[in-house]
C-alpha cells in the first residue's frame, strides 16, 4: 500500500513494443478502477529462454519493494527467462505477496492466459475449411519450442480432420523471425513443390513469407494464401493485409486487473483464459480489414524519423558526461536545453560504491547497499546525495498523483548493475515509451563511462605519485622533489614566507648493515623517514635526499626544536619494536622563500647545522 493506493508491480520487457505499451495503458486504467497504482519494472532486451544468461539489467527486479507492493504481475512470455521469473516469484513469496503470471505456468501462482491454442485453431480452420486449401504448409517457430509445437499439433489435427494426410515435409521452421522465415520460404519455392497455403505461427513470419512469394512472382492470395498469428499492428499496413488472430489487450488487461484484485482479497483465482479473435484480411482472400489504432502509421513514422535526431543528441550528451571532471558537471548535461526535453520526466538512483575512485567498480566485487540520488529534474543536489531506496523515488506521492504508471529500468555498464532509473510520464504517448530505451542507455554509457574514466584518472595519478616517491621511505625522490621545490618557491603566494628546513641523518647505517643485515638497514632508513614525516606538519615537502639523509622543507616555518624532539621520541619507540637501536642526527636551518632561493645552498646550510649537532652529541658522550 502507498497512501490509499494498492500497488501492483508489473514485470515485463520492452515497454516501447506496441503490444506491451498498449497492455500497460489498458492495465493501468483497469487497475485504477479497482484502487491500484501501477509500477512497471522492465528490461530492454528479450532473453529468449537462455537460462544461463543473467544480464545486469535484470537487477531492476531486485529493486521491487516487495514489502510495499500488494501484488506482482509477471509477463512471462515477454521476459523469456524461467530462472529470472522464478527469482521474482521467490522474492514475492518471502513477503507473502501474490503473483499473477501472464502466459505462463508456475506453481503456486495464479495465471491469466490467452487461449493461444483455440485462437490458432481458428486461423487454421479458416484456411482449410473456409478457403478450401488442400496442400497447406506450416511455417513453425523454433523446433522444440512449446508454443511452436502446440501450434504444429493443432495444424496437424485440423488438416487430418479435413482428410489431408500429415507429412513432416509440410513443416518448415522459420524461428519466429524474418530472415529464417525468408530463407525457408525461398527454399520451398526453389524446390518447385509449392503449397496452396502457408499457415504461419506468427505475424512476422507471415509478412516475410508474403514478401518472398511476391518477389518470386507468386500472387498472394491467388496462388498461395497466407495466415499469421499475434495481431501485430504491422499486419494492417502491410500489402497484402495479413489474416491473423488478435490477442485483444483490453480484454487481457481487464482479466489481469480482476485476477490481481481477487488475489489481494485472498481468493484462489487459479487459471483464467482469454480467447483471441480471428481477423480476416487480404492474404487469405478475404476483403481488406482496415484498423486505425491511434494514428498507427503516423506513430510508426514518428518512431523512425524522430529518434534519428534523438540518438545524435544523446550521443553528444554521453561524450560530454564521460569527459567531465566532476560528477556534478556530468549530471549537469541532463539539464541542458536539448537534453532536458527528454530527461524532465526521469530520475536516477545509483549505488554509492560506484563513486569510490580508488576502486574499479566494474571489475571488483562490491557489496555495498547504499544509494545516492544522482539526478532529479526538481532537485539540484551535489550529484551524489544519499537516498533511501525504500522511498522508491523523490516526491513519490506527487508523481503518482497523475494516475500514470511509474516505469523502472536497471542501470548497468559492462554488465555490472549500477542502480535504476525511473520514468514518470503524464501521458501514454508511445513516443515517450520508445524514448526510455535510448535514455536508459544514455545514462548507462554516460555515467558508466564517467565512473570508468575517473578510475583511469586515479590510476594515472597513482602511477605519477609512485614515480615521484622513493619506494622504501614513501618520501619524494630527488628528481620529483626538485620539481615540487621549484613550484613552491616560484608561487607568488609563498614569496617572503619563512622556510624551515629540517634534516634527519640516520646514525650508524654501516654498522647496522654489517651486524644485522641490509634488511635491518632498510628498516632503520624507513623508521627515520617515518619519524620525519610524522613530526613535521602535513604541508611539509619531505625528500630522501641521500642514502640515509632525509630532508623536510616546511613553508611558513615552525618550531625546529619541537620537531627534532618528536623525531627522537618516535625513534625511541620504534627501536623497541624493531629490537635494535635506531637514532638520527638532526639539524635545522631557516630562510625566506623567494624565486632566487637556491636548493643546494639550503641543503648545505642544514647539513652544516646537522653536523654541528652531531659533533655536540659525540663530544657530550
């Protein structure tokens, strides 16, 4: 529940597909009449029942707030992955939430189905019994596919009832798609054994079968009649118009809403069936069927031409995001004029781990659950403001008030989940739904590329830092120090400031090496460097100037005696840990910073003072 609304979460794929889009619009209207709001969680790709395939964008289903939704609706035939659907069902059951499956069968779930078998039988009987086909051929889908095999069985049953003997040669496999269907139909024509009817398992194959026949000079329906199945919009604008079976989405939506409401009320719904209807058209010899579906032709043209420009504009946005110096700058490109017209109805929530620059998020294992709000059209934050995903999106109540569905896509890059993007349109316009795929991909490529580039910058800086540092002590090496020293002394802001130079020279290095080994000698050198670095302020420039000589240059000066005292105290403690004595002779020298300051002169002066102190200590002994 959210406020007074019951929540239905719809799991599907490709919201820009005309059938899915039409179903979402119809379902939302039917659910609203029953007190529901609809949240849509969608993939942008079909998975084709490849059960070992788990794309990162499937992580969108992990963002379903099962504790807040009242019912989960799954379009099994659109997701096309039993393993992913089983994961959704399992998560819902953990929260004791009912699941309604469309076009599928899963234990413990209610289902709403088109009676595809009954609908397909209408098409086969129409070709055989109404038009008198005597030598029919079946263009099947994939061999072994349950939908294809079911339709093959119906085809065989009907022709045998009408006295036509079945032969395996009457079946060709067009794999539910254009190119395989064209290849198979061409092979039939080349064989010279032409059927008088081609009954196709779906509309895509039927359209392409007609096209191949026409290219070969074979008339449809005069020489060969053709039928399809699915009721896709394209069959009404093709030439000839395709006889098909229409799976009426409004009726499916009505039954789905009814099943969802009954499940929430605790009823045992079981399986509900919607029987498709036969649509007669030119490809079988019937008169042309004209259906105007929301200015369908205009919409199809709009989808093709308009989005060529969109792709170019979004590509430009991606390029600018990737090369941004900060996340705030990257996200700012969502707000520029030519992009904002597309992004004003979306927000992006991203995993906080993505922005840890010292990690390669896309290659390293990450387990963080924190998220941040990267973009929202009505909130101008830092680009990485913490966000509690239990709130779903900012201003949830306001954005649900219009009564339109919320649409969620996962964000991923290099097949690694990054978070999710939500769309909150104020219309059912198909062009808005079509745009979601491009926009999601823009965010994926733009943010993913920016995150990856930031890590590359981090690596470059680390390599540069390693180049500058002495491997044993971590202090600047002499070459890098000289460059840094020149920058410091030539900085106008530093001119005239005091400069304190402190030297720490390890005592008895040769003796340590000879008696304890060079490993102990390295430990002693490292200890003196650590003592110097710890005793000096953070702004000090520390360098390993010689084998056992360490120098610190402190802009602004400091208390030399206190620094040297802390060096000695540090070495006393360190000696106890090491198990042998480490001491250093220290000296200091103070001067002024100016472009004329000579490094060698400063080193000579502090070296001189250090030897004076060493001599005093030896005389004191």
